[in-house]
């Protein structure tokens, strides 16, 4: 996973000279293309796995490029990731507790 992260970050850093607004537009376009690819994947359309993989990769790189271009602080991202983790960790614990009671 570390090499995936490094590859994505290295590719995204190529966009470091752009502004946040331009990268935001690119990210929205890539997200829209991923939605279409996922729709094709859900319908089991021929070639849809490769299409989805390509668009997922574009979104991943575009997310990191946007983070770089918009100067989003790493600590702010970590705080949001931790909130999401805690939410799902809490829900998972709640389900286990419920299962024990039944």
C-alpha cells in the first residue's frame, strides 16, 4: 500500500503549480467519469472493470493534486479521517454489542 500511496502522491505533485480552482474543476470531471464507469461496472458491461479502474485511479490522483493545489493542511485531513474512522469504529462496536445481547 505504501508504494501505491507514493506513486499517487508523486504523480499528483506534478500538478503542484496549478491553482485550487482549476484542480477543483478537474476533480469534478474525474468524479463524474467515475460515476459513469461505476454504472457500467454495476451492469457488468464488457470492459467495465478496466474503465472503472482507470477512472478510480484518475480520481485518486486528482484528489491528491487538489489537496496540494488548494494548500489543504495535512493535520486537517488527518482530523477528518479520524472522525470517519471513529464513526465507523463506533458503529462496528455498537453492532457487536447488539449481537451479544441477542
